[in-house]
């Protein structure tokens, strides 16, 4: 099974939470924006339990992917605890009520392939943002954490691409749902994460930072001109490579979707 190879790779090369030396945080270099970003990341990563729950229910007939989902979930939980550990190291707390409110699972996608496609987009997005923010952050411990998490997200994207490609080979009728997912997210005028869509309006979040808080701060403080275009182009090229279609623009995605539905 592919998940066995993934598990062995993670076990051999993956970093550990114990590697995060919070005692060496340079508080003189900590800015309020760093705290906001870390709290935002903590909330985004906290959605992992809902996601794993959804995966195991939706892919009840796919042991290989379900096993990967558990391994993936372990790493995402690690990210959540790592950002919380950094925050604790600078004397900042996360509201557990806000975290608890993220527990409810997602509704399933229109097809399982659409669910996988959504996660490709989320992993590529967070990988891009974490890597860019790591280059901007000056505090060394947080910088290292962001780089580690960014590399993890790139690996996650690679595996979701693998499973989506394999599923489409067996279920080509699910291609329109993948193209629809791509079109919806790549048409956004701002960086958008599925957590924002599916967990909007949760009352228990109150004034707590969310993943959107971090994305807004990224666009305001970190992103270069045209950053969103760069990210969306990367996502479209990824889907093009996965499907063998020319998806180089939103117009081409729309035409490919129309042809797939015809």
C-alpha cells in the first residue's frame, strides 16, 4: 500500500515536537504580528480532527487512503501543538473553547474526488503561506517551525495528488467535481482556505483569531505584488498535471468543466 511507504518516510525523516526549543525563543524579536499569525495557524491546524473524521467516514471503502489520513492527521496535530507551544513560550494562551468549536466534521464533498481536490488546494495554500511567512519572520524558533510545517504541507499535497490521480483513474465520472472545486477556489479574489468556508460563523470563536486572520495579515504585511496570482497559477498547474488538461487560466478551467459535463 502507498500509505505504508508514506509512513516509513515520515517515521524516518520527520521532525519531532521535542525539537522545538521554546526555551531559546528570542523574545526581543517577537512582534505582535507573530503572535497573531501563530494563533491563526493554531486554529487552522485544529481542524484536523474534523477532517480525519470526515475522511474515515467518506472513504470507508478505501483502507489505503484511510491509513494515510491517520498519518496525515498525526502530523497536523503536531503542527497544532507546535504553534501552541511557541505561543506558550512567549506567554500567550489559546482559548480551548475556540479550539473545541472546530470539532464538528465537514460535510462530505460532492464526490470523494472533490474532497481530495479541496485538500490539495488547502495544502498548497498553507505551504505557500508558511514558507513566505518563514522568510519574513525574524524570531528563529518560529521561523524554524514555519519551515518545518511548510515542508510537511508540501509532502501532504503530494500525497493528496497521488490519491486523487489514482481515484480519477478508477472513477473518471468524478472529474467534473474536481474541476468545479478548482474553479470555485481559484476564482476567489483573496486567499481562501476550506476551513474558512466550512467553519464560518461559529459563535464560540468569538473574537479569537482564525485562519482568515492570518491570511489577511499575510496579504497585508508579507505578500509581494501578485502573490495571489502566483499561488493560483501553481494550483491550476498542479490540477493540470493531475488531469492532463490545460487549466492555465480560470477561463480554461471553466471550459474544461463545461466539456466534462457535456
